[in-house]
C-alpha cells in the first residue's frame, strides 16, 4: 500500500488473461484501509489465469488463480 494514500475508496474487479472487467466490479466504494472486502465469484467460464485487481490509491493484481465448476 502506498505511504501517501490519496484515495481510500476501493474497487475490486476480476481480470482474465490481463483483461480487467471494469464494467462489472465485484466490490466498490469500500474503505481500502479496512484490509478486506467480501465478494461473490460471478458466473464465469472455468479456467486459469484469473486475478483480482484492487483499485484505490493504486492498482494491485493478485496472484493468478483458477476458477473451477462447482
């Protein structure tokens, strides 16, 4: 996290192969200083190379992960 935080309102989006789905945020308007936010995985194709992206003071990508069918 940045030492000089200028925006504490966060947005989390799902990315696949580096393409961010900014039109369908998983969470938005939360305080990034809370340290966590609850999201629900949307109905998407199974596969790998997914990541969560946090926008707030800066953009942060999670490690890549796989989504499997239930």
